[in-house]
C-alpha cells in the first residue's frame, strides 16, 4: 500500500492540517460487535524474573499455549473466582482435567 501523503504538496498538507481540531476530549476507538467480532486485546507489560519467565514459557509450551494465552488464562481464572468463593464451572474443571491428563502422557511413556 502506498502512502497517500507522498503525493501531496506541502501546501495540500498544510491545508489539511489547518482543518484539524485538537481537543482534550478522550477518544475511544470504535469496537466491532457481533458474533464475528474479535476481542480487542490490550497489551500489558509485566516485569518478572528470568527464572519465572522461563518457567512460564515451559508451562505454557507444555499446555500448548503461548505465554500470553497462559498468563491471560491465569488472570481470567482468578477474576472468575475472586470474591465469590465459587468453584469453577464443571466444564472448566473437566477441560483442565483433560489438559492435565494429556500433559503427563509423555512422563508416563518415559516411565
């Protein structure tokens, strides 16, 4: 894709920028909604030790997840149960049990 500003003259760019109105009003990016809309992901920086980072990468890989997916799953799990004392829904417990079972398959084969 070509840059449309490359073909503009300095006078055209100046005329365009003069029409801009700057405010301190907050601006929210429109979010697509509906059944096919992808969730909006907000990047966050998290500081962790090298050892914890390595353990996180290994655990995520063992679960077949990216580090981001793994960390996100931990946050979602904590928020889902925070302050409620409610156990996880049965389908979540079943899914985690299947993952844990298959995660140990390699260890069983080696024994």
